[in-house]
């Protein structure tokens, strides 16, 4: 093993060791905080889990009990599509604002027409 590979191996080993220490410390702090604030709830949950482990006919405490509701505007329009479309529209608005500011006082009719056309196109996108 050459000196470079040797250093990389030691770096990986020590990095892994430090990562484990940090995360174990964080997990211990989390457990301590939960025990202090939610001790009664945790004890009740532990009893439910142990009862379910002994008798699987009892309700599973690990399953979600509350139904999730999702706002559906359209079958083809998911929340991620809405977010990405909103970000694109916002970017286009900023670009149009910068284009208007760059025109100056003595803009030609052609430049004014292009800005007006961009404005109308953007407004149609926002309305749909």
C-alpha cells in the first residue's frame, strides 16, 4: 500500500469513527430529551408494542392510524408540478422586471412591443 492509499484509509477510518461518535451522542441526547418530556407517552407506546408483539391480533401501533388527505386539483397536476410551475413563473417575472429596467427612458417601439408581448404571454400562463 502506497503512502496516498495509506492516508486515505486512515482518513476513512477516523472519519467513520467520528461520525459514529457524533451520531450516537445526538441519538442519546434525543432519547434523553424524549424521556424527560414524553415519558408517559413513551411508556404507553412501549406497552402497546409489546402487547402487539405477543398478540398480533391487537392493533399494530406502528401503522398509521390517521388517514392522509391530499388536495387534488386535477388528475394530471401533482403538488410537485404546482411548485415547479410556480417557481418557473416567478423566475419569468423577475426576468421581465430586469428586462423592463434595462430598457431605459429612450426605448424603441420595437423594444416596448417585445416587453408588452412578454407581459401578455406571462399573464396568460399565470391565468391558466
